[in-house]
C-alpha cells in the first residue's frame, strides 16, 4: 500500500512540475551556433572557434557514447581522433550549450570557489538562456559534482552524501558564474536584479524548483 501511495505521489508531482516548467521555458532556445568555443572571447561573440565534430560520452563510463541531446553532464570527444576535448571553454551541441567545468571554476565568484567540481574535463549543460545562462549540478564544499537528468527534479549524484543540487548562472554584466549556495545568497541576488521580490527563507533551505522557476521567469520577462 505504501509503495502504491508513493508511486501515485511521484506521478502527480512529476505531472504538476512538467506543467509549470513548460510555461516558463516555452520561449527559450539555444542562442549559440553549433561548434567548439575554445576561449571566452569567441563565446561572448557567439562565434565558434571551429566546427570540429564531437560526440558526448558518459562521465561514469567514458567509453559509452550518449545520444540523448538533453544529457546535463558529459565528456566530449572529437570524432575524428577520438581524443577527449580538454581545451574548450564551451561547446554548442545538438541544440544546447555546454560549459567546461574548468570554465566554471575559473570565472566563479570568489565567494563560491570553495565549491569544488569533479569530472574535471566534463561539461555542464545550460538549461535556460536569456539575460542569464542557467544550469544545475551537484556541488559540495571541497569537491564533488554529479549530474541532473534533463534539468528536472529527479537527479543522480556521485560525490557522496554531503553534495547538493544547486543552481548556477552566468552573469553577462559581471562576467562571472554565480552559484546559489543557500536561500540568503539567492535572495541577495534577487535584490540586486530588482526583477522579482525575495522570498522568506526557511532555515537557509533553498528549494531548487524556486531557483529554477524564478531564473526562467527573469529570462522570460527580460527583453
């Protein structure tokens, strides 16, 4: 009986979440032409450094190719020589933008740099574009990043029990990646945007669906 109740709850929650997300993300699209962006300048100008063909690989099993265009954390290999892509700032692939985790660390705000990232040569998919580029990943202090499935509420982590799924944006005006560590940190960001009002914090807990939906809403409402 308990298993049946749990199954019904998950189905209802998933359906409700899907309805909410469709409203927020319906106008978003990848703004970056397909290709490999070797440096920050090319990324900002939306000009691929090259258009060498790449393929996605599983971070847990690098020999396995991934055909799912919505995978949120993966390695990339060049198809021609099979070598892993290590020198790119970002890659636009099958309709999505991916940032190298080294790019995140290099341009992360000072307050967030203690949040380390594993899978050092992997890439994280952008799940929302607009005024901010928004992505999600499992972070923990001192190291560890997992991956989420399609930016949705069901996620898989690999860095141990202390990791948390958190939202992170690229802020074009400040030219930094901003990780939302907790409720107070996110509220500080909302106050600076003047786009939406802050919400009441509950013991510093920060529901990711609130972060996701508010960032999507800001992107949707900003010309």
